[in-house]
């Protein structure tokens, strides 16, 4: 049996930076701090059924949705873990309307951090996997000044690193610093993330589709045709596909990373921009997926090339196995031509 390399997340990050002589090591510190926050959040998520933390805070978040206590816990924990390292100049969270400044008493650095502290939180009560998603950029404003909204509103192609943490049957930290996408599993007994998949490669084509079919009535004509196509029988193209939808983006995308497949949160007649947020969910996932050989688009354009206009902007997303994503794009373009 092949022996796995015994490699911790921190060592992997440091070794990755060593291959780039221009690197200052700061990104390693940032990722290390993020992994610490992930461990603390993971502990709390695992305790959620035991302590009185379930239920609503009663507040609404910036999108008008009810916020659960654990979302706010994760949001606060990330800020506490990240605001004093001296590497960040500004942050933004899906749970806060405005950008988050680094307190004046701390040094500001050259990086920008955007995060969704606990995605899929409507699943907490049912013990379904949820996750943290993050995205890191270099600042574009002058050094040693407070970071601004302009630093946060950068195109996805400018990301220097991105990742997610799945809190599931085990806790898994997946990251890319632009050279492959790697996954690490938390060993709860000694609290280290250990390498479980180096250089994840999403199969070019798979037979799983993932979408909320309850919205069928409101979909684009091309999308309706595409889903029907996936359900037809055809041995040559290995159809019908299987449908798998957890309703927790991190878990759905993580499954795609391992088995391949296509994840979709499209625009529809009720939600012209879809549901998921460009800066906190789609850009980091697109960066991870492309680094694993997959594809992510809004149906017409690469997610990473969308010019951000607003911090909390939503975009449609089709992401996963390259050939599957290309196929849905084709169906939608064809239907548009026919209109
Ligand atoms: P959230 O940020 O409020 O948790 O919402 C995001 C989640 C994603 O994890 C998931 O893909 C999607 O919402 C599911 O939405 P729906 O219930 O409309 O299918
Ligand atoms: Mg979210």
C-alpha cells in the first residue's frame, strides 16, 4: 500500500513559498492564522448540538436573512484571529455591510481578506456540513495606509490565495495559492491539519449535477433544456446523470472536487443575479476550481474575470468539471440565439 506523505498544512504552505524566492513569508502567516480560526470554529460547530448556541440571534444580516448565532461566532472569531497579525490592511465579511478596518493600534500590511464565515448556515440545525470560504488579495492602495473598498473590489484573477473549510464528518481545509489545490484533514486528537489530497484534479467530465430544482419554473429556457438533456438515457455520453444537492455550497463543491460534477446556482426570473455572492463565495471557489483543472462561469463569462461593482454583489454560477460547464454554456447560448 502506498504510504501518504505525513505533511502538515503549515509545512506545506512554507514549502510552497520556498519555491518562490520573491515571497516574503507573509502569506504563510496569514494562512496559518486562518487555519487556527478554522480549528476554533470547527470545535464550536461540533459542539453546536450540545450547548445552547443553536437558534437565531434575532438580527437580520445585510441580505435581510435571519442570522444564526454560530454565523456571528465564526465572523467574530475570524476577525479576532486576523486583525492583529500585521499582514492585512482591510477585511470584508458576508455578515457585515461595510468593509472591516484594522484597529488603529495594530500594524497594517499588504494583504486583503474577504470571507464568508459560515456558509450554508440554514443547515446547522440538521447537522449537515457547512463551511468557511476565504479569498486573499494584495492591496492596491499605498502601503502603511488603511485599506479601502477599492482594495476589496478586485477582480477574481487578482487573488493570491483562496480556500474553504468544510465542517463535516471531519474538518477539511482546502486551499490554493495559485499552484494547485490541496486538501488537509484535521486530526482532532492533536489538532493538526494533515495533507489528504495534493494537487486535486477535478475529472474533466462526470455524471453528477447539483442545482435547486425547486426553482425550475423560473429558469432560463436553455437551462431547462440542459437539465432535461442530463436526465435522458444515452449510453455513449453516459447519461442519465445523478442529481446531488446538499444546499450547502462548500459541501456540494467539495464533492465535485473529489468526484467531478457540475454545481449550479443560476439566475432565474425571480433572482436575476442568482443568489451567491461574487466576492465571498464565487470568486474563491472559482479560483480553487480552476487550480484543480475545472471551470467556473456565470454562463457566459469566467467568474474570475467579472469586474466587481459592489461588495455584496450576487452572480449566477456554473462550476465544476470543465466539459460539463462548457455544455451548459452551450445550451444557454443556443436558447438565447433562438429567442
Ligand atoms: P448563505 O450564505 O445564506 O448560507 O447561503 C448560501 C447557500 C449556499 O451554501 C448554497 O449553495 C445555497 O445557499 C443554497 O440555496 P437554496 O436554498 O436557495 O438552494
Ligand atoms: Mg454564504
